[in-house]
C-alpha cells in the first residue's frame, strides 16, 4: 500500500465538481494507495454536529464524529482518477465502527483512508472504505463502510452478507426525521449528496423523495442509546436496509444495556430501516 500524506484536509467544492463529472465505471480494480492527514478538532463544529444528531453535551467525541473529520479525505480518494467507480450512485450498505479507547480530551487526530476487499455482489460489486483515527497513543478508532457500485462485472460467486433481524428487542424511543434534516446534516458533515437534499434533487437519482443520510440514522441511534453502550472496547455494526424517506418518524428498538446487544430502527408500516449489533472488539 502506497500512502500519500496531505498537509491539510482537502477542500470539498472542487471534489464535488470531480464527483459530478465522473459518471462512468472506468475499471474493476481498486487503487493500492491511501491518503493520510492530521486534523484539529473544532469544538464549535462538534457542538453543531451534536445538535443535528441528538447527542447530549459530553467531554467525549460522538462515536460517529471521526467519519465527519475524514469526509474530505474519503471524497478525495473516491474521486481520484485511479478510483474506478463514480462516487455519485454508490450505495452505503453497512457500517462498522470500532472504538478502542474512550474518545475523550481529543484535540488532534491523524486520519487515514483506503479501499479494499472488492467482491462480486448480485447487483454489482462491493468494496470497503476503511478509515482509521490515531492519537499520540496509537489506534483510537476505525471504521469500515461497505459500498455497492451497481453494474460492475467481476469474476466469482456473487454473495450478500446479511445480518439477521434482531428478535429480543423492545422500543426504547422514537424521533422525527424532518424534511430538512438532509440539508442540516449536510451543513455539519460536508456530505451534500443530492439524494439527501430535496425531493427535486433526489428524483434526479431515482428516489421519489429525499432520504436521510445513513450515518445520520446511525449517529442519532447512538445518541439515543447513550449510556446504554460502553464508551470503549466496542464494535458497533449496522446494516442499512430501506432508506428513511423524508419527512417521517422512526422508532428505535434495542436489547438491554450491556457490553453486547442488538438494535433495530423501524419506520411506518414496520419498515426495517437499519439493523445492528454491538459487542466487545474481538
């Protein structure tokens, strides 16, 4: 793996232009290179993110926040000429976060992103976008987002990993997903994917309404679980099923508080939006 270290986090507007201009699949192998940079954490930005995602004030960073810090690096990697798939149109299937130590009193992090694990899928091909965050003591946090690119042809058997639907869960809480939440989340995350912003822009990509960001659903779920989960030595894996159409209301069902458990995010008519589980890091 060849690593490129950037002096600062990339600027997003030019990357959006690159994403908008690339609409074709240009290959079927992933680049063997990654990007790294150091980032400072701005308390005002964290506070704005907490507000949009429902996190209470705390000395700990929200478990999903390093994703936000790494978003520019991820965009730069996925819009690079060496990356074979168009960024717009990628589907976020699942996300797994590992927190090795408590995310407290962190002011600066070293972030790194790369892609790996390209596999055939019944609808195309999947790959993992891997993000790591290190502090002065070493690895603090890592995440894998499994992405699907439709229409890619790969050799081999197409398989689909599916988490079972949790059974021993009961309703913990519910919250609204308002019509403007995609725009509000875009402002704190930098993720202005058109499918999240308005019904008009979502229709251009085949969605009848705007849909909530998958990572907003996960963040709001972790905010609602709060003290239910350990602060460290925890892996939280979710699978995104049916998108949350905006506006709507969602219900969170979860097992009892503890070092491991299951969760389920449901919408109207018993639609399963997201299933997940948490457990100690293996």
